C-alpha cells in the first residue's frame, strides 16, 4: 500500500547508466517515442577527473515529488496537484494547457511533454505500489541503484552499508 512518506531514492554509486529504468517507465506507462513521448526518467552521464583517473558516473533522474513542489505552485490551471493519499505530485493532463510554467519552475528539469504539448509526469506507479509492488523503474534496476520506500529508512540503510564497508576495509588492513 502506498503511504505518504515514500519516494524513489537513487544511489549513484550503484548506477551503471544502463537505462533499464527509463525503458521500464516507458513500458509501464505505454509511452511511445513515435508519438513524441519520452520516459519520466532520464539517465545523465557525468565525467570528471580525480587525482589520477578519469571517472564516469551516472544518475537516473526523475520527478522528486517535492514537498513544496514548485511545479504545482507555478501551474496556472491547477493541472498539477498533490495526491493526498500518496503525497505524489501528479498531473491532470486534461487540464494542462502546455504553457511550460512547470518546466520553468522545476529545479530538476523533469517535466516532459507529449506531441500535443501536454505534460507527462511520473505518478510513482501508483497502481503497482497499491498492489504491493515497487515502481517499474525500481523493479527494473538490476544494480540496486533505485530503491523505493521511506527516505529516512533508505538513507539509514545506505549509511549502514557504507559503515560496514569501511569496517571491512579496516579489518583487511590489519
């Protein structure tokens, strides 16, 4: 069952940029590129150098369903709204006029538009979550880079994995 305090959390250390999450999103939502539709998730590749090596890191990015949702505030028609049960920021596409105010307001650049210039938006796979399953993008991530649940619990789990890794590395040096 979907509760208000659930979100998709990305662990960039595990993302390999495979794009399975984006394909799963398109499949789940019947999005077709030939109709001008794109996935609600995008994969970004970042390249930088550290002291000795070139490093490539990936980020699977999608709607953050922000608590303060700048897109919701910017929408002049009320097409963007907060689902009271799940807390997800959703869009009523019939009310969208394609003005792109939401895209200008979103700090993450996540709003997408179809060929009719109406917003396409992540709905956190509400039907899947209501049935006790993970969102499609999370389910498709073979590397565990995407997780769904209470963000505080997910952060605690990540911190524990990191601390255990440090403890293991320390034990091996002794």
